[in-house]
């Protein structure tokens, strides 16, 4: 069975959400490879978090 989602069977809003999720993961992966941090909002506060730490919490 193929784990890839057939994009033609997904509505536009879900395709956009999946695209943003994929882009955020790529940003975190590239930043982690360079040892960089990203600025995020956590519990209503702006924080600088190591990209490696963010990767542990992002969906694949």
C-alpha cells in the first residue's frame, strides 16, 4: 500500500495546509542542518528556539 496521499482527492484548504506544513518542515530541517534557531510564538510569547528542537515536534 502506498502511503502517499493522492492530491486530486483532497480539497483546496487541505492541500494548502499540507503545503504549508511541508514548507515549515523543510525550513526547520535546513535551519537545523546549519545549527540555526527559528523565532516562534509559544504559549503567547515570542521565543527563539533551536531548529533541531522544533523538528522533534513537527509532523513528518
